[in-house]
């Protein structure tokens, strides 16, 4: 029940009712949301909310997806979604997209839709709450509900786009997922109702049958309007009544849909594989019927079950670390198979396909929990963790973001699930936490492994199924484990603590203050600089960076891969001299993140924490610099996993293509695609430690950045103690420069196992970097993409999407352009020729002035949203200081956007197109595909 709330339980906010059961027989709906219904049955969910101010999020939820299709309508629900953007009675053709883009919205980002098995959802994210824009958006949504036009010519043109969307999804991961679904959901309509549809249907379904679906299922009582944002509720309700009352009230009830999945009351074992996948997995699940239940008693059980879930996964963390060579990871979670079936899934990612051994080990762990339950110390530890979370939430309760409210309301409109108010949830949680018992949690675990309907899904590597575990053997192993007396679980005592800094603190002085930005610059006594900005945008949260020039381009080419591996392995081990297990003990569930950053030209560390945990965050930063420890076992585990992944990559056409493109464009230069199995196999523990010390820990002349909800009076003494006393190490390095090659001959890689091609066109312009030119190139790339979308998708129906990026990194001597798209192999040359015609047209006529105005509005809105988030603001500040030593770029972004005009963008784009070297690369199917 309450699937969305269950997710919150698993992450950070366990929710339920216990001692408050007398107050809530049924859980209360969120008081921030007003639900209403017109006389014709059309429903709406409205949540006036000013976080963020001026923003509005509109959704149309149609309770019809691919499961509503007749046998001859495969994929029609999705085709209807496409047709809704191709014209309505009041907005013919693509005019509705044009009108919305004029108002500052971007197709694919602010204007979108999706179709799944059970619902179709249309999405409009409004950049402001101007009455004209809200009115336009509601008029368009009203047309979607009953005025979509179905012209044969429009459908014929859209078939190619839908077919290319189908083509873009192809790959080993999709095939593997389809094979699993075919077994898990065998006998249900889900197996034959893929939302994308069949190729035959996409090519041949008649416009009449597409329209039939629309008029049958897009009916007033089967649709809901969702609006969240900074709006006047009374005005919105008046507009809803005016614009949606035209829909007829249905005379007949809707036809019922069979959402059931047969679940035989027995153990089933199935094996699947994919030739290009080298991983092995063992998935053991328990299945049972599911029905939405918003009652107090059902929610109470979900609360208890989720405590058991957390305790199982804590056990799994310790267990998998002891299973080196067999299990890479182990996790348990609850999910669903369709609308009416729940699945409790124990998932193991295996180092090797030793399925019988994995079964013995997993079944023994589950039997141990069933026989002895969880320890009182485990239970109390989890209660303490939850209590600490709830206490923090009580102190920093904040209003929800409108986009999150919109998402919740969509779920409620789609499934009938409950949305609850945060304050009520907190009260319920705190009450239940006092009453829940260890016996209840143990009983919940016993209940979840009770169903006889079980599925064991084995994923074999490399396209070869070697029968190693039969149904009979698996059942025998299960019964043997359950009947065998298992030893009691022993908690390993781990004593560890974060080291304290030197008793003598450093000092700092204020050097500069940017009052209009709220930024202060401090010089620490060790020579480092601190950039500080107070922000309570996200209460009780602090983001932290410590950066210096360096990065992978400052590492000698021969050490490039070794340093990358070292950073990954050492972060995986733990922190400094503390192992993962020791860190888990110290953190005790506290949300803190800290990791190594190795970019091309910068390096350092980044992290975040709650405001009251800033001491811990700073201690971790010091611990990272004291020394580095990593065990042979961790290195061996990494090497096994990476060699498996690289082996898999040799059979992944897109990965092979990317590596070959990189090798041609950057000959004899290390890149992210340079790592080989031989390089991984050759590293050893000591060489990785030495590389990390030499290239990461030996350069600590950082600039520190702190943005978040922490006052100076609290922060600065801690900075003196932890950061100003950190020894500074300087190291002079010679930066390497990328040299880009652009061969005249097209690179053709015939290795795709799918009937699909990928086209990439690269432009390389040798030119000095400037912020202005880079911004203009970035905008030009978006404008070229719009032109390409119009020609390649809307006119030629040859692609689902096309991307165009023009950019230049500050330290690179080249500006780069990249145009890419997927298409049918037989249309590669045609679409490349069309691309050339678009570029020639842009060279002759320049960019679209209306398109430029749209992008300026979109970018202004995106930038304003970016700097309102702590993480976004931190990135903008750190980028500006890295380039200029001052926050100049913060001003420049908005000024550059305001100053953009057609002549400026045209000149920069013309220079790019006229002076660039060009390189084409095409991924094609293998000859036998």
C-alpha cells in the first residue's frame, strides 16, 4: 500500500500510525491539496504553493495506457500521445509547441509526455505564473482532453518518429529485461502490451483505430488535471470549470481491464542471458496479490515491514563483505509486478555464476533471521537512527517544492494512492516509533518469506546458459536451510572514531566581501582561501568543496589510468585509515557524503552534510589527507569487477563505437575510454597507494567553498580548527593539451547487433577560449538542434531525437561541435545530407531570431533556478573563481544572455562552421543483422 510513502520509508522518513490509530481510522489526505470534480466527472488536483515563487507545474493524467489497447492496437496509446503534439482543433500542426516555446518553454524539457502500461501523462512546466501563460497552457491541455485531431497525413509522418523511438530503445539491457518480464509476468496482458508497440502496428495501424482509442479512453471520468505552483486557487478553479466543462459526461461505464499476473503457488526457476552482458545475478522473490489500501492498519504493517527491510540490508552489507569472490552486492527491496501483484525481491550480483553456492549462502542467511530474529541491539540501533532522523525533521520542517507536489498528485491520480501532509506524517511516525516492538519486526520478516509463490531468476553471462540449478535442487536447498538449525547471528564489535585535529588551531582573516552576492572571501593562515556564502534555501544543509588546479591532464599520460583507478579504489575502501565497516559504525546512518574529485583540469574533494554535522564533514576531509590505506582484498575485488565490465564492453556495440571514435579523435592520448583489461590486471595495491599519494595528496593548495545553512559565528571557529591547520602542499605540474584529429575518411564501425545506426558528426575549430564565445557557441548549438529537429524529425520522420552541442573548455585550444542521432541504417546517408543542408542554410541565413528569443527566455529561467539551489550556486561560484579568481562569471552569465542578438550568434556560428575540421563516425549493424 501507499507505494510513494513506502519509498520515503526506505530513504529517510519512515511513516506510519500506531498510538494515533484512534485518531486516524483512515489516513488523512494532504491538506495542501484540493481535490475536485466537475459535473461531467473530470477530476482535478490543485496545490497552490509558492516554493519556488512564480513557478507552475501542470499535468494531465489519463488513466489509459497500453493495457487499454485491443489486440489490433499495439502501441496505439503511445501513438495517441504523439498525435496530441501534432495538432488540435485550436492549435493545428506544431503550433502548440511554437506557442509554448515563445513563452520560454523548451520542448522535451518543459513540454513532454510519457505513456506506460496503465497511464498517459502530459507535462507542462511553466517558467512563470503570468496569467497569459497559464491561460495558454490550460487551453492546450483542454484541447488534449477532447480536441486532438487525427489526420491521415499527420499519422503517416509520425510513424517514422515513433519507429525511431522504438529503435532508440533497442539494446541488450532492454532484451534482458523483456526476457525476465516474459517469465515473471507470464500469462498476463502485460507480456503482450509493451507501451512502444510492435513494429508492424507502428507501420500499419489505421488512423481510425488510433482515433478509436482516443475517443474510447480519453473521457471526462478517466482524466485528471494536476496543478501545483504559485497560483490563485479561486482563479484556477474558475478556469478549470470554463475550459473543461465542454467534455461530455459518459453515459456508460468503462470496460474493465485485467491487470492480474498469474502467480503459481510454487517455486519457479528461470534462466536468462544476453551475449553482450558478462554479469551474473541471482534474484529470489516472493509474490503475492496487491491491492491499494489507505487504512491505518495497512500502513502500520508497511512501517514495521520497512524496519525489517532496513535490518535485512544492514545484515547484507556485512555479509557481502565476507563473500569476496562470490557476491559483489546484495540487497532486498519491495517492488511490484503490474498493478495487482507485489514482489519482495532478494537480489545478488555475483562475481561468478556459482548459482547453487549463492542459493546455499542466501537461504542460510534468510533461515538464520527466521529462526532467531534480529538482535535487540540491531533493533534498538535502527530505532535510534529513525528517532534521530525524525528529530532533525521536526527541527527543520520545510514546505515541499511544487514539482514534488505535482509528482505526488500524478501518482494519486494514476493509482489512487494517498498523499499525506509532512507534519501529520511526522506526528504519526513519532507515535509509532514508540510502540513498535522487536517481535513485530521479526513477525513481519517471517510474513514476507511466507508465500509459496516464489521465483528464482538466474542471469547467466555471455549469452550461454549452463543449467546449474534446477527447480528441484533449489527447493531442496530452501527446505534444507529452513529446517537446519542455523547459528545465532554474532555482531562484530567495531570500535572506531574519527581523529581529532591538532590542538593548535589556525587562523583566518576577511579579505573581501561581495555584499550584493552574499559572498565572503577569507584567507586562512596556511595560505588557502575560503569562499563562504550563507544560504537557507535548503534548511540544515551545507555543501562543501575543496578544489585546486591539477586533474587528470596534469598527470603524465603513462600514469593516467593508474590514477583514475586509485581514486575509485581508495574511495571504495573507506576513508583514510578507516574501512567501510568502521565508517558505517561511526556514521550510524547520518546523511554525509564525501568523495574524491578528479576532473580534467581540477582536483580535490566535495561533500555535504547537515549543518550540525559540519564537524564530521571537516574531520573526514582531514582524514582523507592523513594517509591512505587499502587492502589487497579490495583491490582484487575491484579488478575482478572492472575486468568483467571491460570484457562486457568489448561486446557492447555502443561502447566499442565510443572507444574507436575516441582513439581516432585523440590518437596516442589517454581518455576515459583508454582503460584496458591489461592495465587493470597490472596494477597492485602498493602502486595504487603510491599514485594516490603522489598525484592527489601531494597537492593541497585548495580553495575551499562552503554554501549552506550555517552561520559565520558557528562556521569560522571550525574552519580555523580543521581547515586552517591543514598543511598545504604545493606541486608544480605541466598540463597536457588535447590534440584533436579530424580524418577526412568516415569511420564506419559494423558491430551493432540491433537494426539501428548511430551517426556522430564532429567539428573542431582551433581558437582561443573566451567566456563570451563559449556562451555564444552553446546557444548556437541549441539553435542548430532546433533546426535539425524540424527537418530530420518533423519533416523527414527520420529520427526520434537529435542533439547538437557546441562548446569549448577554458583550458582547451579547440572549440568542439557534436551532432548525433540514431536512425535506420538505410537512411544514414540521406539524413547526413539533410544535416548538411541545414548547416548550409544556417550559414546563409543565420539562426532563427524567434528561436533565439525563446532560448534567451529559457536560459534566463534556468539560470535563476540554478542559483536558487545551494548545489547550483556552489558550482557557479567555484567555476567563476577557478577561471578568474573572483565571482565575475556570476554577473557575466546574465549579462551575456541579455546581450545576445542574432548578429553576434550568427558571426560566432559562421566562424565555427567555416573554420572547423570535420569528422564523421557511423555505427552500423553487423553484416548478418
